[in-house]
C-alpha cells in the first residue's frame, strides 16, 4: 500500500485505474466522435470503468486509510483537470449510484461524465451533481420526463442525449439549460416546436446535432436564428431549398455543416455556397447532380467533402477537382467513371478518398495510383479494377493504411501484389472477389500487422484458415462468411485466434 501512495505522490493519473480500480486510462483525439467533440481540449484524459468498478468504489472505505485518502485526492485531481469518467455500458444499483454521486460520494463533484448505454434508475438523475459541465446520456432509454430530472444542471456546457425519446415536451426542460454550447439530439423525436424552443433559449450553442428528426424547412429556419453556431448537423430532416437558403443566409459563422439525406437538389446546393467559411460539408444523397457539384466547387476553403449518391458524373467530378485544399473526399455511389477518376487524381492533398461504385476500371485506378501519393485511406469497392488495376494501386500507393476493394474481380495475382507491396496496411477489405487459397496465403504471410480482414465469398478453404491462424495474430476482426471452410478449420481458427472477432 505504501507503493500505491508513492505512485500518487508522483502525480500519475493512471494510479486510480490501473492500481486501485483496474479501469483503463486512455487518451483519444477529440476530432470525429460525438461526445469527444464536446471537449474544449485537443486530447482528453479518459478513465474507462468496467462493470465491477462501481462495487469496488463503494467498498473503498474498507482499505487502508492512507490509500483511501490517496484515491480520493487522485480522483479529485482528475476531476479538477476535467478528465472524463467513462461508465458507458455499466449497470448501477440505486445504492451504488447514491453512494458514488451524491452527498460526500467520491464523484459528488464530478465535472465530465459519460453514461452512454449505462443502466440505472432514471429517477436518480435529479441527484446528479450540479458541478457537471459535460454529460453523455446517449442510448440510455432517456424519455420525455427524464428531461425534467436534469434541468437542475445549469452549469452544463455539453450534453449528448442522442437516440432518446424526448420530443417537443422534453425540449421545454432542455431549453432551461442556458449555458449549453454543445448539444446532440440525434434521433430524439424533435419537430418544429422543438427547434423553436432551442432557437429561442439556447443562444450560446456553437455545436448542434439534430440529425434524424422531423424539423423540415420551418425547423431549419428556427435553427438558423442561433447566432453562434459553428457546427450544425441537420441530416435526414426533410429539408429542401427553402431551409438551405435560411441556413446559408443566417449562419455565416458555420465551419461544419451536415445536411445528409435531405432534398436540396442543385438549387439547394447553390444556396449553400454563401457559407464561405465552411471547412467541412456533407450532402450525402441530396440529388444535386453535376450542376450542384459545380456550385459546391465555389467553396474553396473546404477540406472535408461528402457528396456520395448524388448523380454526379464526369463533369461534376471535374468541378470538384478545383477544390485543391480538400484532404478528404467521398464521391461514392456516383457515375464519375475513369475520366472522372482522372480529374479527381489531380487533387494532390487528398489523404482520404472514397470512390466506391463509380464504374472505375484499370485506367482510373492507374491515374489514382500515379498521382495521389498522400492517400492513406482508399475505397474503390464495387468497381472493375481486376488484377491489372489492383497492380497499379499496390505498386504505387505503398503508404496506404486502409484499403477497400470489395467486388472488383480480383484474383490470386492481384492479392499477391497487395501482399508484396502494401506492407503498411492495417485494414483490408477484399470481399466478393476470387483470390482463393493461394492469394490468402500470401496476404497472411506478408501482411502480419493487419487488424481487420474481410474475405467474404472468395472461394477459400482450409488452407487459408490455417495460414491466417498461423500468421495474422494481430487481427481484431476476421470475416470469412460464404466460403467453403469446414468445421475443423473453423474450430482451429477460433482456438488459435481467441481475441479475434470471427464471422463464418
């Protein structure tokens, strides 16, 4: 126990978790993930707790007094530093919840709490400490009356209630949280009235996610009255050109906008071009066509662009290619063909590119491989690369970390080239090809650092299974569905790769 106190005195945060609680201290980037976006910092200390930790914490009084004080002070220090205490997917008894989060409980002054998918009695929400500034209650079966139970948390600046049943009535209580700057209400049964309440009361919001609700154009107009928004997600809300126009007219501070799965069309896309500060734009499945793509090409500050399934052809691809600052581009599910791929291949700053299902063949693959030397992520699923196109990719894009080539008529020769050249790959998707056992053996022998491998429907048998089991010991996920692999080989794989998620 003296050693424990000594560790604390050295100010090591991981002491709490690795020595006393057995939880895991992790650090992750704040970019991308919903709850992480709520952070004010680039990197966040996160203490991840498991199911047994709440019981251990409640029993804290049973250990040595010096160690008990050390644990409490270490946790207090972590709370002061605004570390995230992650109890996602943990189940609390009422006794545990009350002892830990109320009165003099060890977390009674907690500031950042992740309760995503956590199970507990929601009537206890009213007892959460008012010191909370960031709270994640996503996927907790949160309902309308629960919103009232958290209305006392006036210091909240970040709140995630995604995948809940809040509705307009619950919005009345949420609108009392005036200090909110980050709010995620994805899939929460919100409508125009909800949008109005948010717009009239939560004027400090800078980031708002209302994806998959029922706002329509009127709701979009209400939201466009929020003066400080820099990030907005209104995907799948039945928004058309009128809603897009209001957003573009009023939300001039926006740097990130998501309007996926709406009804913008080419004219709605043209309205968006007023938002000259945009860095990230996502308009998946909005039927904008080449005309809309030409409008989007005016947004020269863009670095991240998602335009999948938008009827964009070669002409539209040529327009998008003018966006030379782009680092990430998704044009999946369009019809740009080889000529369009050649245009896109002139975008030298790209490191993330999705062109799946675009009628791209050997010629287009050759252009991409020749010019886009900075790519680390490439998705060409559902095209016609065959072995020759795969050869170009494998020979030139040796820096790739993630590669998707599902359904490209690739045989053993193409698999061999991938195995010989793409030694940096961590993620490889080769489903629905014809690489057979000989191709799998080469991949297994050469790409031993793979974490993900999808070989669905590739006519592979027992020889492949044995080679994978022998060489690919770092796999997290292995997909072998729709292959004639026998029961013996399946059992062998399962035994040799106990930490791998395998699908047969």
